[in-house]
């Protein structure tokens, strides 16, 4: 009998070790199945031991009762279960604590580069909005100039011909406004565009009268004349003077503010008594100052308060100005630009 009880104790001990291992390896998903399996093993082992003891038919009933009590392994497994459950709870607490610590770690270290980019984008949006508000409050100079020029042309009985803003606008406007028989006088056999004819005439007149023009140039006369003749160099007051004197015609430059700058040919023997008209813009074209051609459509009274200029400071800048020129003009000479 003692041998059987010793074997039963050993089997119970082995089963407890097996149950402990199974429960330690159980996961949250498999824990219920593992617990059921452990209960089944305990029940089967207890039934087996009880059957073996009953077969021995002991003479002392208390011995059988003590043997059956020894087979109760619930106390051992309860300790195992409590340990496993405690470990599971502790594991959950540790996981929650680790997650909280990780969240705090990330919260303490924000992305500084993203913050800088966000601040920069907000500043740019604010600046763009302020610029848009400021631009909306500015006057539309182009619209004002066009309306004012339209009124002046109506006042003086003039019609306008638009000239392409390509750097030749001064010479193209003069070629459009001058009488065809005047511009058509070209002694060379090479056929040229009308603006080229006017350019050549202005350049040749400057070269033939250096004393009248060289004092207002910042470079040698030869190179200046070459640029006026052969390139798209923009024209100004000097070129208007050369064109007026070369073709012996007066040139009137109309501005949007009503001012008319009169450039005289300096000759009493004029081929045409009617002056040549040009429109001068400062805000209406993207490249800057620009000339358009004008023609008289009716006879009107001219403004007696306009300036009569023989020589003076630079009248206007061309639409394709790629450089600046400044002329030192005697105080006795009138300036074409308004003060």
C-alpha cells in the first residue's frame, strides 16, 4: 500500500509541474483552453488513483480516507493559478506603464523642424495677405493713364495707332505719324522697314552734327550712333531732336496729364505745316515708357501753356530700356520731363 501511495504522490507532483508549465506558456487567447485541459488532467488522475486504492480493499477505512485526501492536488494548483494570474496582472500593469512612459517620452520631444516649417508657412501666408490688401488699396495707374490719355486725344482731335513695344517704338511711332512721302525719301537701294529708315536718318543727323549732341552723351559719338543705327537701342530726347531736324517737321509729344512737349525742327522752311504727334505713356505698358503714333482727325485749339523745346534733357525713355542715360543739361534749357 505504501508503494502505491508513494507512486501516487510522484504522479501528482509530476502533474503539478506539467500544469505549471502549460499555464506559464499560455497566452491570452489560449488561457481558457489550457485551464480546461489542466482540470481534465487533474480529474483523470484523481479518478485513477481512487480506483487503484479501492482495488486494494484496505482493512482500515481511515487509511482509505487519508489516501484519498492525499490525492487532492487543488491546493498546489491553486497556488500555481494564483501565481500565474498575479504574473499576468503584473505583466499587464508593466505593459501599461511602459506604454505611458513611451507616450510621455514622445511628448517631451516634439519635431522642431516641422514646427519651424509651420511657423514659416504661417508667416508667408500672413505677408501674402497683407500684400494683397495693400495692393487692393493702391490706385490703378495704368487705368488712370489710359482714361486721361483718351480724354486728351479727344480734346485735341487725335486718333491713336498702337505701336508694338519692341524697343523700336519711338522710331516706329514717328514713321507711322510722319507723312508717307517724307519717310519714303530713301536714297539707298536697300529696302528697309519704316522704323529702320527713321533710325538711319536720326543716326546720320547726329553723326553730321556732333557739336549739337555729343555734350549730352556718356560715350563716344561713334559708338552711340552705331547703336542707334544698327540695334534696338531705345530712343529719347536726342533722337526726337535728330528726327525733327532731319525731316524738318515739328514733333508734339502728348502726355496723359495734358502736357504737350513741342520739339521744333529749327527750320523756317518746313515741308509740312502740320506737326507730327506722339503719345507718351509711363504706366500702361509692362516694359516701362512707351510711344504710340497719333494722327489729327479734326482741327482744334492747341494748349498755349505747353513747352517749346529746342534742346533739353531726355524727353522719355523707350519701352525696352536696358540701360539708363543721364544728361547734364544747362539750366537755360527746358526739361521735357514734368517736375
